[in-house]
DNA sequence: GAAGTGGATATACC
DNA sequence: ACTGGTATATCCACTTC
C-alpha cells in the first residue's frame, strides 16, 4: 500500500479482461511521476414512459438484466439494473440505470432496448474518460490524497506497468481532494525549421528545445565555424529525430508545448520519422504520437500532454487582443513585449555561415517565446481545466461551445439530470438549414459630433436575460401554461416555464461566480484570479450562442431567439425611458445605450440609473459604462443615413475608443488607417475639423508627390479558403496566385499582402494592378487617394461640410480618365 | 462598352 | 463545423440597353 499526494494530468484508458480501466498520469508533491489505474461502474440511462405500473417496470428490469452480448469478439453483459427517480429536460422521470461490463458496448446494448415501455436511452455517448471523471470525481489538475497498491512489474492488467516510464504505478483504492492548488509543471517547448512547409515535404533542418535552464538546438546541417554552446550537431536528419526523442524522454516533461504544433511541428516530425523508419517514441509507454483529423489536426502523446498554445490563445484570449494575427511574433509582442528574431528565411542551400548562426538563434528563440507564453497563459490553462473538468489536452484545444458543454455535463449530477445526447449527423444537418432568427437591435444614429455623452450597458446582457426568463431547452413549453414567460418570435408565441431549469440555474451560478471573482480580483489582483474571472466571463458570454449552436446537446433555437427578443425589448424599453427623462439617445447596439446628458448633472444621471435598475426584472442590471466628453458618428458611404457599428468616443480620461472605423480594420492600408486615426483624434480633442484638414492636405500632397513609403500602402487580406474555391477573383486572390507562381508558400488562413500599382495600359479592374510588396513599381496615386484615403475620411469631414473629394481633385495632377 | 445591381468576400461589433 | 446575429464596405460578375 502506498499513500501520496497526486495531481492528475493526462487521462487514457485501456481494456483488460473486457473491462475499462482509466490510466491516469500525474505527479506527486515530490515531483515523482505516478500512473494510477482505476475502474468505475459503467452505465447508461433508460427513461421509462409515463405512468408505467410498478409490476411492468419490475418485469422490464428483470428482462434487461439478462441481456448478454457477444460483439466484436468481446463478451459483455448487463451487470445490474436499478430504478431511479431522475430529471430529464425539466421532467421528473422514472429511469433505469443500466450497468454493463464495457463502456464501448453501451451503444449496442442501448440498441437492444427498443421495448415499448422505453421512452429514451441516454448517457452512453460521453466517452469513458468523461464518464470516469464524473463517476470518481478525480478532476484534472486538482490535488488529491490517494492510496493504493503499488504495481511492480506485476502481471495484473497484463503487465501494464512494465513498459511505462513512471516512478510508481498504483492501483487506486481511494482518493480525497485536498486544498492544495499550486502546481508548477515541467514543461518543454519545441520548434522545428524546414525548407518546405508542406508536412513532411522537406528536410527538418533543426529543432529547438527549451525547458527550465535548458536550451538546445539540434541540427545536422554542419557549420563548422559556428560555435554556439547550445547547438548540437548530429550526423543526419534521422539522428536528429532520434536525438529529439532522447531529449524529450530525458527531460520527461508534463507538457510538450509548441505553437501551431498540432498543424505543423508534430506531424512534420512524425512524417520524417516514418520516412527514415525512426520510431518517434515520445509516449511514456513508448508509443508514437497519434493524430486525429478534425477541421485541423491534433497530435496526442500518451502520458505527456502535447499543447498547441495557438489553439488555447485562440479561444481564451483572441477576442481581447490587439494583434491582427495570432502569429507567434504578434502574440509575443502583445503579451511578452518580445518578438521573433529578425531573420529572413531562405532555402537552406542558400545559407552562408553567418546565416546559419542567425537561423539557429532564430529557431531557439521561437521556443523561448513559446516557453514564456506558456508561463503567461498557464494560470488560464489550469483554471479552464479545473472549471470545465475535462483533461487539459482537450480543454486546451476546445472552442467555447465545447467548454460550455463540458461545464454542463460535469455539473448535471447536482441537478439529478440525465444527460441529453449529442445530435446525430442528420440532426445537425437539419438544424443548419433552419434560417436565422432575429438578433440584436441596433439604433440608427444621426451623424454628427456630439458633446457630453453617457453610456449605460447591461451586465452580461444575454446571460442575465436567459436567467431572468428561464430560457432553455428544458424549460420551453409545448403550449401556453398559466404563469409562464411569454414572447413572440417571428409572429409565433413561445412560452417558457417559471420553474427554474438547470441550464438557467447553472448560468446564474456562472454569472454570480464571475461577479465574485471579478470583485476579488479588484481587491487583490493576481494571475489566477484574473484567469478564473475571465473563464467565467467567457462561459457566461458563450452560453447564449451555445443554445443557438447546431452542434449543441442542449440546442434550443427558441431559447436563443427568445433571448435576443427579450433583450431587444429590454433595450428599447430602456431607450424610451431615457428619452422620457429628457435625455436624448443617440446610439445603441445590443446591450449598450449612448445618450446626451443635456442639462442634467452626473449625479442626477446616476440616480436615474438606480431608478432604472429598481424596475428591471430578475437579475438584469444596467451599469454605467462611462461619461464621455465627445463622440463622433458618421454616415454610411452610400446614402446619408448614419452608419451603425462605427463611432469614436473621447473619454474623460482623454482615452479614445474607436469602433468599426477603418482605423481598426486590418484590411485597409496603414496610411489610410493612420490618417483616419489622426483625423478622428484631432476632431475629438479640438471639437472642430481645422487642424485635421491641414494635416489631410499635407498627406494628399505627399501622396501625389510619391513621398509615401510603400510599407504604408500594403494592403493585407486573409485568404479564408483554398485558392481554388474562390468564385470572385478579387485583388487578394490575384496576389495569392502570384505568390503561388513564385513558389512563396501561401495557404488558407494566411494574410496576403499586396499594393496597387500604376500599371500601363487600359486595364480597369483593381486586381489588374495588384503587385506583391517585393515587386518594383510605382504606387497608384489615384487608387490610394480615392479608394483608401477618401473613403476613410470623407464622412468625417462631411459633418463639417468640408468636401474632401473636391480637395483631392482640385489639386490633382492626373485626371480621372487615367484611372 | 457604360451603368447599375446583386453576390461574394472580408472584417468588425456586441 | 466547432458559440449567435447585425452591419459596413469593396470589388467582381453579370445584366441591360
């Protein structure tokens, strides 16, 4: 017997004598690596039809108990059946808990249960690991005091411990959660460099490895005069792969971390290893990485958690980021104030001695950046994992719909709720065909420059609507009941029960937790509290989208549509109250309202806010976003009506908030963006257009005199699909084609860069003037004046009756005909 | 072949 | 396919005369 602390990190399972066993790799408090083997009862649920007689249930129960199956060479049987009172989608039901030998057989057993007494079969599609975590409450990345029998080269479980590179293998007897939270995992970051970006398409020139006090670049590209202490030379590419495996095994990290490594580094290493018949035995059981095809690849290593940091950052942080791409370079700049080493990658055949040295440094630094980013995001990764209660391998890759669903699945037991099944492929197809429902309300602003503006917004708007009106799949009523919530969705009446459903209840907890942690964070900030607060915020925000998401177990279009409808009512109602109070609403989008304070004072306005709040139903709450000195709204390019989702505000702290304008759009050239930004700032600070106009005239002059750097004229557009799938051949498609011709790697998801050149001849289309940044040509003066600068600033000056078009044309040296 | 319009596409807001 | 709908803007593709 052995007792120790234990933190579960990586989850796997295996079958032994027909039963499932969880195989969980983790550490103890002394840093020893431990594998625990454990089993749990395996079962699913059968929901019985209403009003079945006790005797009939008994007969059915006995009948089911006798079921035996021999499938796929595996003998399995129903081991026990129990009758329970459960909840299922808002209904109290009688349900049979059907225990079986093997989790993988649950589906087949369920298929045998087509009896007329049975209404539904549920809970066989969670996956064994999820089922195990729910059953045994052995949550990922939480500390436990465990005890069990040490397996030492034991024949038990077919000698599973013999080939496992761990300090102890324990057959678990008991596990109790303990208070300890701190965990500093051993991490190893890696990055490869190749000549060809196609997976396995070229040689791996080098691989860098970075851990605590460990920095290494392994290469087989000899460069005898370069003496860098971290560079290790090996004979050839095959030996590089072997050495890589040796280092990973020697360092034996908890996490092997890369950046875009699911889609590049790991599959590349595997492909090259296959080519040379080198075993990439990275797993603690000596297994090779396994890849799963999804929308993108994922690479799994047994016992060591492979993390692709890019994926985690995408779900947990991209919505707050300033970076225009999620490239390692930009993300490092934003979060680490560091960047990739400056090195223009060339084909290895064209590298000289100095280049190689820089290449090694570059390669090493990529792993250093990944290492530092991991440290930065570790609090978020651990909090996400603890909250969703799924293995960190999955949580670090999941999108927010998955996170919402994981949270729900792992909290159902508190509501005595039987899990809903995952929609079938057909069902998903049907859901996707249903047309959109009406969403948020957006107020059409009257263009102008306004002074003294107040902004109110609803806290967790959609979340608080869902909770307040109890909107979910399980609370949706088939027909009107007295004392229910009612709303119209495209002329159809929909009703929701007032008896709290588990989904709104869970969401209520999420919103409350978010509030608590936000407060705690404010009192005494630290990374863990920030991460926790953020995780609950994201969960709350994604819950609305989840109910409208076609892939959701708890999909409910009516609930999603009702959420938007109730929110529309709430905001419109508030707007009219604001206007009735002699304020003047100038803008509103979804959950926020901007209005003029007029002759009222701030304290009066805050009192008014309190009054509004007193009247709001349920947990709905309006809060002050801020007081603003000035605000700018412009017209749309076509017509004279005010543009929605486009405005700029000057705060009392002199901070400027710009939304929707070209300034914040990455598909406009830098020149247009900076010029517009400067114009907006000048106008907001001064309250008039004078200085901005002088500045613009200067810029126009500079453009005409060709004084603008080409770098400021580059337009960047993302290639959102494979090049061959484009129906409309727009400028960025032409640019991408040009890149392909020049064998510059370009693929879906990449940003394409180009500029518009003069180009001789009568060509009319913009795409005919596209040039790549390194193609020498004169920039097209007319294009940049009329298609970049003019659209960016025209509407702003229009507010002051200044016609920029005339200013551009008035001093123009070329005529319209030339364009 | 010019003018007008709708569709395709990218990106932002909340 | 991997949370939802609302909105702006550009440029191409196509129709029409």
